[in-house]
C-alpha cells in the first residue's frame, strides 16, 4: 500500500505542469542571470550567463526601451550553467536594457545600461585632471612654506579630503565601478580647487619675467577665447543632451567647473594677481581640452548611429521600390524591368559597403556613399521610359520618405507622453491613398487619374506635420512664422 502511494505521488509530480521532478538527494536549481558588465557602448559584445537546471532549455530575451533586440534559447550544460555572447547593434539607443531568462515556469531578470560615450574614458580623464590639480596644490603649499607662511587649516582640510576622494576614485576605477569613480574624482577636483584658491588668496605666488602689463593683456585675450570655446561646447552639449542622458549631468558639471576657473582668473587679473590668474586659466584650459575630447567622441558615435539608421531606412526604401516595380511589371518592358532591378541590386551592394565603413569607423566615407546611394535610387527610377511611371514612382517615393520621417518624430513624442493619435490616423489615411493609387496604376490607369490621390495624401501629411509641430511649439510662443496655419480646405474634414 505504501509503495503504491509513493508511486502515485511520483506520477502526480511528473504530471503537474511546471513542476520540477526531484530525484533523491537532488535540489532544485534556482534560475539566475548576469551580464559581465553593468554598462556597454553601441557595437560592444555582451556576455550573458547564469545557472539553471542541468541540460535545461533557457530562453534569453533582451529588451531596449524601443524593442526586443535578442530572443534566443540556449541549453545549460551538465552543471546547469549557461552562457551566451552577442554584439549590441551599432545604432543601439542609450538607456537601460532589460535582460530576462526563462526556464519552464521560472523567470530571472537583470539589466545593463548603454552609453554613447565610454564611461571608463570619462572616469580616467577626471582622475587625471584631479591628479594634476593635486600637484598644483602641493606646489602652492610648498611655495607658502618657502616664504615661511603657514598653510591655512581650511586649505589643508580641503586638500586632505581631496586626496581621500581621489584614492577612492582610483580604487573604484580599478574595480570597474566607473560611474562611482567619476563622481569621486569630480568631488576630489572640487576640493583641490578650493584648496588652491585659498592658498593663492593668502599669498599670491610671485612672478618673474615679462612685465605684468604685457602678461595681463595676453591673459585677458586668452580668457576671452576660452569663454568663447566654452559657449561652443555648451551649445554642442545642449544639442547632444537627448543622446547622452547618463553623461549629460557630469559633462555639465565639468563645464561649470571650467567656467568657475575662468571667472576666478578674471577676478585675480582685476586684482593684479597675474600669476594666480594664469594658474586658473591653465586649470580651465585643461578641463576644456578633456571635455572637448569627450564630447567629440560622443558626437562622433551619435553621427555614426544616425548614419547607420539612415542606411537602414535607405535599405527599406529600396525594398519598397522593388515591390512597386514588380507590381507594375505588366506595364514595363523587359529592358526597363532588368535595368531597374540591376540599379536596385547596385544600391544594395553599396549599402553593404557602407555598413563595412561604419564598422571600421569611417563615418565620413559612409555618409558620402549614402549620398551616392540616394542618387542611384533616383537613377533606378529614371530607367522607366514612360514618363508617367517615372513621375509616379518618384512622387510616391518622396511622400513615403516624409511619412517615415514623421513616424520617427511620433515615436519620440510618444516617449514624452504626448498624444499623437490624430497625426497617426492622418498618416495611416495617407498611406492608404498611396497604396490605392499604386493599385490603380497596376490596373493600367493613367498617372493623371491618380494625381488627385497623391495630392490628397500630401495634404494629410502636411496636416500631420502641423499637428506634431503644434505639440512641440504651442500657440502663442511665436516660434514659427505664420503659426497657427490657416486651414487648407482640401486637407481638412476628409
């Protein structure tokens, strides 16, 4: 009887969905998931690993804020461990990515962050800047001692705190905790700056060499130029803000630090402390140089990401044009058909070369070839000898490009919580009109009979543009001449 009960219990365990059958002495393995780092840059390799049941199938899913970029099933080994490596797309958007592992009814989750700028690079630059500032403070303190002046206690306290923070930053960098290293290094930099300013206030360092007047005049010009450079950096930083969300705050703090040094330089110069002003200007220039390098790196990666995105859009454009040409093949000669398809194949080959250029870091070369690819598309359409077909496909291609651009704008506005449903509905109607016109041309109708449909589609596209513009530039702000637009009779009330 006891044996029969035991058998029934085993059968029940096996039959229950999602239940793990345990053998004597075997424990259930909890599902875990990890990544080898907490942050990555676009195009970088990501190693995902963890533990589960031995020989179990484990599904790994990686989701960005926009879509799913990985969905794959791997098999754990005899020890229950699993691992998978994949490369992030080169056009990966910055932000937090969720990594999920699924094994039967178990789910485990972790996440990582994608940055456009290498975080370690920023941390190392800030630590280098802090070390240079530390050396300047120690030099200033030695100057005070040489003149038998006691180092002010508050300056020494700031210096000691800066040393402690800098050591912590270096330790965090060595452990791979780059964001913590950045924060500590920046605080250390501020403490050293405070100590240096205090030391110079007590006893400005002596200066020997050129006459003070000439030195002061040159410094004023240099400070003004540095201020102009900071303005340009700030403008670039503002334009990149959407794409360097995680780094923006730190970049902005660093910029403000450089601005503070320039303001101190001006004050010291006005007070006659030429050497102190020169030191402050040197600190500002060091910060500006490193900040410029970091921002240029971020801007370059953004440019590459946009080029890759435009390349993918061009690829989709060619695919849709091929579909249209195939739908109109009954109206084309064999020569026209072959010429169009050959042109499209050539564009696709060029797009493959463009992807290789981007992978090699040749963004400028890729952009030049993208322009050539656009010209090749137009020439491909130009192979249609009948002018009405040529004009029709060119017009549809142009309108579809505007729709794609507006849909990208809609995605960005939806992330900000704005209601774009009316504009989306208009674009849907415009697409339906374009498809209807294509069907009519396919049946043998003339371009003239479909011209009104294209005009109506364009009216809807323009109305959608106005609606989206109104969401970002409300009435009364005076940011666009002629806003709000007057209703277009044919575009409204359709």
